[in-house]
C-alpha cells in the first residue's frame, strides 16, 4: 500500500477491505477452491502448482494441567457455540472464514499432520533460519 512491499501472503479477512478499496491487488488464493468473496481470483493450484494448499486455522486450547472433566466441559460448550448458524454467519461476515468445528483430538491430529507436512516442505526446499 505504501509501496514498500512488492508481494505479501495475507489472510482474506485482513486483506479484503484493502482489496475492495483498490489498495491491494490479489494474485491468487491459497485454498483448494476459489474464495466466495473473490470469485475472479484464481487459486494457486489453478495458477500452476497443482498440489498447493495453505489454510489458516485458529484453535482454542487450555493448559495441559487443566483437569480432563473441565477441559471436556469447555470443549463441549465451545463446539455447541461454533456450530450455531449465528456464529458461522458472524465469522463469515467479519473474517470471511468458514467455521469447521473439531474436537480437541481432531485438532491435535490435524496439527500433527500439518507439522509433518511443513517439516517435509522445509527439507524439500532447504528452508533454514538465516
């Protein structure tokens, strides 16, 4: 926007107001499919990298010292709230995000598989801290 960054990887929720104001020009979206708020913007897959996918996810957690019955009660309450149409609508309107409610076990498994995937990418492309 200020001419100091040529390219950036941004979340749609933060970038969409700037795109609509003409301050940013989207080149591609990183999900498997086009974003409903940016239907004319191709995916990275469509742009030539057929296996590319990058999704932003947000999770809730508690201390590992939290007693299991309390953690379970919190998890059930959270899953109940995020499954409500009102919450999904709020997330869609404010963050332009899909809500996918997962249990703690599912989230742990997803984080584990994503960790393996990103470790492999770091090795494949020789990414290191410099």
